[in-house]
C-alpha cells in the first residue's frame, strides 16, 4: 500500500507541476519561479528514478520491474521519435529531442553489451 501512495503522490505532483507550467505558458516566468520550477522538477526526476528500486522479494517483483522499465523505455522512445518526426515536417528540428533519443538508445546498447560480456 505504501508504494501505491508513493506512485500516486508522484503522479499528483507532476499533474500540479504541469498545470503550473501550462498556466504560465503565455507569460514569462521570473528568475525565482524558474529556479523553483527547476528544483521541483529535479526532485521529481530523482523521486521517479527511485520508484520501484527497493529491495525485491521474489521473481515476480523482479519481472514486474523489468516489464515497467521496458514499457517506460518504449514510451519514451516513441514520444521522442514522434516529436522528431513532427518537427522535421515543419523544418524546425530541436536538437535536444534528437540528442535525447540517441542517448537513450546508446545507453541501451552499451548496457546490453556490458551485460553480455560481464563475468
């Protein structure tokens, strides 16, 4: 039950944060708002990175963790690919999308190579 509350709190936080960003979309943010938004987003990323990384009890939990990580990787790759394709059609490619897509795939390839040759 504790882990479900943790996940729900992370979802509520990102929903509130997104609402704040969308509300401020037309206006420019002050420096203190930018710094606080950056710090909060950094805390969210740290919290989300640690989600599900606790001690595993059995093989079923390990399987669920691997499945969740695989689905997250797939969703991130698909969203970044769609973003790159969308921007290519309008001739204004944001190179951060392309770089992040390349980094995701590069880390996956390096991890697979390392895992297969690890003794």
